[in-house]
């Protein structure tokens, strides 16, 4: 059997994280992290195929976390998708400057999320 692609899901909202995991676990190995700091610790040991990240998180925002990820030599090209309820132009622009592959607004539709993830993973292979 083929090994599942790994997706690091970063969101400090337990319900959002559980929803993401539930939606994706059939097709992907989902690694849930409830903070940007924990995600960075994980990235020091492992390299997922894709990162799904919320922008609004308590200690460290998704944008701050992404800025650090882009500064890590091994991860500067990893595909990142923002999955957030934040729709302001500044967040979209700032995320884009940091090289995100997609920006999905919550609440998301499972089918649409799968399509976007599949597209990114195919492009990035």
C-alpha cells in the first residue's frame, strides 16, 4: 500500500483541528498541532508534504509562524495553505508575500479542500 502524504494542520481551535483531521484522515496522514510553536518544534524533526495553517492563533500567529518556516533552509519551499476565517486584505497580502500556495476561508467545504490540496500536492511533486 502506498504511504499517505503527510499534512501538518496548525490551528489553536480544537474544534477546527478536529474537523480538519476528520475531513482529511481517510486520504492523508494528518498531524494536528495546536500552536505555531508546536508546529515549529515538529518541523525541526519531520518534514510534512503540506502545511495547513490558521492565521489567528494565540501565542504566535500563522503569519509569524510561516515567516519562521520560510527562514528554515529545509522548509523554505514547503507548500503552505492558509485555512482561516480572516478575510482582510492585509492578511491575504502578507501571506502571499510569504509564498503560500492557497488561501481558504473557514468554514470550508470538504470536497473543495480536498481538491485544492490534491492540486497543490500534484504541482509540488
